[in-house]
């Protein structure tokens, strides 16, 4: 039987997003392989988390491409982006909680690429007059990450409906982001 890396990573992501403290034995069982096979391909939890990080970054970048961030209004681009990111938010919520991914010099360059694209979207919205200028584009990027993670966890825990995800994230973010005319 051949080793299906994608299947193993998706099974690990599914389990770890529901149970971040799952053991390698539990991850192997969820993937339908032995712990020895898991350890041969991912020698330890850190290697597995790093592989999941690669998967999460790839899925994020694909969602950014699918959302066509440069097209139309920034507001519409944010809505498309949240919709495109929804399938991978559980994995992103897990990765967001893995502090070792964001500490020190070894941070994956993919996060910087994603940050840059998101910040450019918010900056475009500010320059067009759609988004508030009193909140930095960098902060709006961080707020989006936080809302995506919180929404992902709420769906995983059954506290929010999956089909409401895009609406609840986009509306809360845009409600605080949109520029209001002074009366």
C-alpha cells in the first residue's frame, strides 16, 4: 500500500482542528496508518505541524487567488475572500494557535506573502475611501485573522452554523472597517 501524504495531512488537520492535543497515535489512527508509518514520514509533532503549515499556506494562497482581490470594490473583495477561505478556516484556526509557527527567525515566508496581500487589500480600501483610515491596514489584517480563527473554532465546536460563517465574519469585519460619512 502506498503512502498518501495528502490523505494523511487532511486526516491530521481534521483531527487536530477538533482536538489540538491529539497524540500521534490518534493522528495515525485517524489517517488509517500505523504510528510507525506516521513517524517515518513526519518524525514528531513539529514535523507534522510544519507540513500542515505548508498545506494551510498553500490553501490560503489559493483562496487569495480565487478571491480576485484586485477586482471590484475592496468591500466585495473582502466578501469573496472570506467565502474562499471558509473551507480552510478550521486548519487555519489550528495553525493560528500553534505559537511556535510565529516565533523567531524561522517563520515560514508564506505568512509574509499572505500578510502582504491582505494588507494591500485593506490599504486599497482605505485609499478608495471605502475603509476607515484611523485603523491601520496591518491591524485590519490581524483582525481578519482573529475573526477567521474565532469563526473556525465556533463552527468546529457547534456554536455557529457552517453556512453562516461567511456572513458572520464578513459582516462583523466590514461593520467595523467601513468608512462612515460624518453627519
